[in-house]
């Protein structure tokens, strides 16, 4: 019998634990890990390199995406987005310049439309590379990108805990500002998808969160085998 291919959507606000949790699940179950936040950061870096450093300059550009060809480079369990054949280093997409504009760019409808088909297409990338499934993290995965995912998780934690996590990572994000911008944008806002399972990680460590979701995955796979 062919093993089931499982799709998992992990949504949540900044510093809710999406990335650490998704990476751990990918390693544990042989899934392809897709970080859509890195997609927006990579695209933001490309726009900055074109001199587009504000929403106003984006709106005034004739074709901000001209000659930007999107591709995927699979490294271990991780899918990295390439633009015009190049995959930037994490240090390049997580610097202060990108941090200052990525949320504003991500709220632009044309930006989200430009990435929509690419992000949905990561399921095919996972299948083509013989992964057991895909775990995709972001802010609109269960509600917009993969609404039919086998398992949809919404991670949350109180703002103070998430601010401490960001500070420990050395990332100067304002959690309150990010939450407001991500949840109030008109296109694909951060929201808990109907039917998504909420996990509050305020008082849970990573291993506890991963185990909670792992049990759900095992139940899904066991039900399929009946």
C-alpha cells in the first residue's frame, strides 16, 4: 500500500513558534518544510536591491517583478525560494533593512498574488522529491494557501512571551506592531482558519508543542490506514 502524503498548515503571529515547530515536525516525519515568511523576506530583499524601499515606491514602479523568476532549492528537509536562480543567505533576508519593510510589502495585494501559485505549488515539489508530506508555515496557510490541508494548526502565545523570544533571537521586531499590521491587512490577513486547532505555547516548551502536533499527525495517519 502506498504511504499517505500528508499536508500540514501551521499559522500564527510573530514569535509564536511556527518555524521551530515546523522544522522539528519536518525532521520527525520526513516532511518538506516550507517557510512562507522567508518567501516574503526574499522578495523584499529583491525589491530593496531594485531601489524599492517603501510601499509608495512599489506603487510607482512600472513592473516591480520584472524578470523575477521564482524557483525552489531543496536542502535537506527545507525548501528555499530562489529568485532568478539565486538563494540569499538567512543573514541577508533577516537583517534590519528587510525587517523594516517586510510586513508592509507582505500586505500589498500584488505581492501576495505574485507568490500565491508558487506557494501552493510547493505541495508538488514535496511529492516530486519523495517526501512523506509537507509542513508549511505562515500567517494565511490554513485560511488561504492550503485551506484543504490535512491538519491545520494555529499557534499562539501572549505578546509579552513572544516579545521575549524575539529579543532572545536578537531580532528587533515590535510584536504588537507586527500583530496589528498582519491581522488588519485587507488581503489574506493573519486569522485563525475555521476548523484550525489552536495551541497556546505561552507556557509550553518546543518539545511539548511538537509532541501535541505529532500525536495529531499519528492519529491522521492511523485513521487513513484503517
